[in-house]
C-alpha cells in the first residue's frame, strides 16, 4: 500500500478507478484543445475558437469523428498531427499507452495501475491485463501498418508519394480506431468523407475491414488469434462475433433494399456498387463515421435503421462505442429465456449470471435515457435543420462515438456543441463509469426484505 502512495499523490490515491478514467480522458482532451488553439494548428495562421477546438479534441480522443470544421481544409499539418495523435491515444486508451511506455522502459506496474488497466479494457479479472496490453499494442500497429500499405496503392498514385503516405497512415489509424476523421475535403469537397471512393473496392473493403477489426474488441482479437477454433473461444468472444456478423449482414440488407430505388442515393448505381455502398454504411454506421454516400439523401427509414445500428455499436474493450454487441446479446438471450419460461439465461451450454444481466439492463436503460434526453434538448435548442430524426441521429452518433451527421454538426449553436461534447465523452468513457463517480459504495446489509409481486406487462 505504501508503494502505491509513493507513486501517486495523495489526492489521486483517493480517486476511484472510474474517476481516474474520467480525469485521464478529460486531461488528454484539454491538452489537445489547447494545442489546437495555437495559430500553428490552423491553415490560416490564426487561433481557432476554444469551443471548436474542444469539440474537435473531444471528437478525436473519443474516436467519434463529428467535426465543426473540415479537417483537411481548416487544420495545418501540425493540427492534423495533433488530431491523429489524439485519435491513437483515444482508440487505445490513455492507460494502455501509459502501461506500454512503462513496459518499454521496464518500469514495474503496480496494483493500482493494473486495476485501472482492467477497468480501461473492460476485463472481468485482474490477471493477464498487462499481457493483454502487449498484445493490444503489437496487433494495433501491425494492423494499422498493413492497412496503410494497402491504402497507399490508391492514395500515392492520386496524391503523390509524400501526401499519399501521410493520407494512408492517417486514414488507416482513423479507421482502425473507429474515429471517422478524413483528409479528403481539399480534393473531394468540404465534409464529403469517402464519397468520391464509393466504388473503389480497395478503399471500401480496406477501410471497412480496419473498422471491423478495431470494433471487434481486443480481447476477441487475441482469442481468435490464439485459439483459432470457434469451439474453443470464450463465451464473450462467441457472442461478440455472432452479433457483429449478424448486424453487418442485417444492416447491409436493410440499407440495400431500403435505398435500392432511391435515385438520390444508390438508385442509379449498378448492383455491385449498390452492395459496396450498403455494406460500407452498415459497417461504418455502427462504429466509425466514414461515409461513401451523402447521408442527407437517404430515406428516413434507412436513417432510422442506422440510428439503431449506431446505438448498438461495437464490442467491449474495442475502439468503438454504443451499448456494445454483447450487451444486446445478453438482453436478447434474456428475452428468449423469458419467452421459454426458463429460470436461467443459457447459451452454448453456459449460464449467464444475474449480475451480467443486471449490468446489461443498466447499460441499456442509461443509454436509452441519455439518447432520449439529448434528442429532446437538441431538437428544442437548435435551428430548423435539426428536426426530430436529425436530432436523434446526431445524438445517437455522438453517444455511440460514431461520427455521422445528417444536419451537419457545424450547424450547432454553442449549447448544442457543448451537449454533443458531453455525449461524446460519456459515450467513450462509458455512461456507467461517469455515473459510478457519484455513487458511493453500498453499506453491507444483512436484512432480506419480504418478496412482493408487481403487475407488469
């Protein structure tokens, strides 16, 4: 215990792991915002307003991708470098990077740091957390490097050697970290994302593969690489993989058939291009924030489907947000158990304990309440661009750290920007983590109250 006190100042020692997570991410965001405020960070050589810098830094660290200024046109090389570094830190987590630095310099990681790593990576047990950090770092940089090489086959011929390499590295990191930031505004138009590459299979399938790998969860990735056979995977990895694949297929089908005859979006494309656009939007809607189609041209039914996909999001211990795939899986399995009048929630000959179900229900309930409240506030405080659907889309995108917008985040007023900043932060750190800061440990209670029945349904 004394060793821990020597490493941390006394006031930090009293802060809970949840508070340390909030403090850590908040500190990185503030530093990033201050760096972006410097005249060196903008192309014009003038200082950008603090609210816009705070919004951009929050979006980068929380790997969201919502922007109030075009990344390519507004920021200088220095500004873009700050943004990509914030994305990398946010994607991996500040505790993961701190632990990796300690490992490189052969410094001992104490118990408190291990607890923070466990919380940051959403692990159930303390053992193996440092080993997981090593795997996370190794696989992250290998995947991002391979992604950069593949993307360079398109970007170098189009933009030249130096810019092509820079664009490849930036978009590979942004895609794997599920951030959705792009540098194509100068060549394709302001806020256009990847629309000009909608029918380029190298861009479409490389970016989408990076998004999936980043959003599947580091624990799942390590499990697949080490165990290889599905039967040997742990239950969490099985549920994450099945749910992810199911959502991608369902999302692709709903977008494809929903927009098939819409001339404003994909109606005039051939079948293969329609599939590419639909598949990419199904993948990116859940976690990333890139786009190969103008979302303002999509039908309301398609946007509604996308809101649901964004709300679900990625898998635990990943670079993505949302309530998480395993949360959805547990709730669906609980509904199945109820429909079959089963006393326990079971799957793959395993029993899911009641605490896991309560946590899943808590995550779902808090997320619903947050999105509903945020949607109402955006709708009543913003301009006519933010109708009810556009407001729900913007809020869901921010809370699930997706980064897509129908009405345009740049149309938000100061209150709207601050609200979206708060939603992005809560979505990345975890709404339950934020609430946990204000909840005291329950006092032990040996009293068991009599059971009462309540009419429901």
